[in-house]
């Protein structure tokens, strides 16, 4: 009897963590009625050892560049969605709205005449008719999958052509939306997706509102990346953890979790301000403005390590560079890296970031959070300012919880760190509201829920 086959298209290192390194994959791999094909951009010996088995097969995921037609359709789609989506209207993180400003009168008129629902159908029709699938035919014909699972399909990421091929072969596609901002920041492509898996009701409502995605085809799972943190006892005491990271046991721990190398970078400010902000914090600790503290700087998987190397020579500063270089465009984290992040969030006295998902991570452990809300290099127009991040759809909804504090200048940042260190229970109920809004479940079973959903959708017990 032939087994049922599922494809997993893994385009980013973060998808390894979110999909393969939790109970979603474990439950599916253990199912004797199932073969799994992993299409990944990075496949080395260690990857095969960690995820391989007799019912697991590996195929190379290739780098993909969008065609001119695809870029034009995406451009039109973003131009339309800006009228409904503040994130796109502000030009996303780069603040570049020049191209969609040109067509704003036209897209506004389109919306008045046709409405968003009809325009989305037009966009989908253009994709299907003008962008035929050209890749992965051999892989589809070799394995004949019954289901394809993608994890990004955003901005033409490398799993996008796998989704296109699935449409060609009439194979059902499920998208595991990989982050809370993806639906509002990346001009999502839901046209050939049969099912959508999202973290929470906020994301579900975004899919319905922006793309008229059928509510009956959306599954709310919780955040699968948190299963490892919720199911692991994270039993190190604070002293044990401080020893582990090489910190002083007698000083409080301030953690700055950076964004990527492009966070806060615009055509006005070609460099991210975060290396300068952390240097200022380090200096404030050294001169006693922030007393009896130490700073741990944890780099984002797409941060530029070179920009932070000078911190290695500073007193009371620890630079943490999790993950390893890989063929993915981001660093590939190990399971221990993820546990380390949980321990860090648990044992930090305050967490500082610039409009990052780390705010949710810290809230999960009831750790006080301060977010950067000022332009380090001088006052900027809103679309070139980091202040716009808190108007982005996903962060504006998070801000309704009032579970984090905004620092509006360098001096304000120092003052609010000092206040939060002295008042650790400040905003405690509001941090719980962040968890309720974003996590949905804290039972450590989100991955298992997704696996059950995927099996049910292809009628396997």
C-alpha cells in the first residue's frame, strides 16, 4: 500500500525552529502511514542526522528571483492594500513609499469602483494566468504528494515556487504563517492556499479583513515556537544562568535584543541605530547612570555581527551571538539556542528592543519590556522614523494591551530602565494581556495541534 506523502518547504532557519524542531514534525514523522519530503535551502550532514528517518526524504530548495510580471503584480497589490493596511502605507521598515505613491490615485479609484474583495480576485487571477509554475516539476512527479506545507511565501521567498507548482498539480497547500507581522507587512499571497494556520485571532482577523480568506479555512494554533519553552522546565536558577553566560551574580541583568541589520535603516539613515544605542547603554552602566547592572546584547539571526564586535571589549557587556551560519539567509538556531533564549527572558531584569517580537517573548516570562521610540541620528519624518513601527498594524494592536513602555529619548530610556528595575511589577497585568492576545494557548501543545490539523486535512489518523 502506497503511503501518503507531505512536502515541507523550509525557506528560513526560523522555519526549522518553528516547524521541524517541535511536535508538528515529531508527530508527523512518527506516523507510519506518512512519508515526508523536506525541501530546504540548507541540507548538510547535521541537518539530515537531526531530522532524517526511514520515511524522510530531502530535496534542495533553490534560490528564487521574482519575474518582472510577478514584481509588477506585487507592486499593484501593495498599492491597493496600502489603503487598508497602515504597515504598507508607511512603506514597511524601509519607509520607501515612492513607487506606491505614484499609483495611489489609481488604486484608490480601483477600490471605489470594485472593492477590495473583487480586486483580490483579480490579483489572484493575474498570478494564476501570467505566472506559470516553472520549477520543481520533477520533484512533484517523483513523490506525488497529497499535501504541501509552506512557511513563508512572502515577498517571493524561496518556498513560493513550491506553492506555485502545487497549484499546477492541483495539490492542496497549507501555509503555516511564520510570524505575527507577515499578513500585514509582506503583501501575502493566499490565492492558492487551501488552509491557513495562524498564531492567534488577531492574525485570523487580518487574513479575513485584508484578503477575504474564508474563516472556515483558518486554523488558530497558538505559537509553536513556544512549545519548547513551555515544555522544558527551564530549571536553571538565576545564579546558574548568570554563571552560564559569564555574567556577574551580584548585578542586575539588562538584555537588549537586537533586530536585523536593516532594522531602522532607511534611505535617510543607511545604518541601523541599534549598535549605537547599545553602546550608549553600555556607557551609562560604566559611568553609573544605570547602577549595579550589566548588559547582555543578544543578536537577531539576521543581524550583522561585525557592527557589534566593539562591545566585546567593554566592561559589564556580554555579546551573545546565537546560531550558526548556514545556507539559509538567517542564522540557524539549535534547540539549545532556543532554550537559552527562554532562560534569558526568564532571568533578565528588563528587556529592551526596537519593535521586535522579543516583546512577546519577554511577556511570556513576565519580564518588564521597554521599546525604543526615538531616532538616534536626529528627528526624522514619520516614514523614515522608528516611531512608525508602533503604528504598524501588528504593533498598534499589541500596544492596546499597554504591556510595554516606550522610551522617547536616550535619557528617557535610561530613566525608564532605572524605574523598571526598581519597580519590577509595573505593568504586570498588562504583560499578561500581551500573552492572552498573542499566544492564545500556553499549554505547550501548539505543534501537536498543527500536526493533528494537517493529518485531519488529508484524512489520516
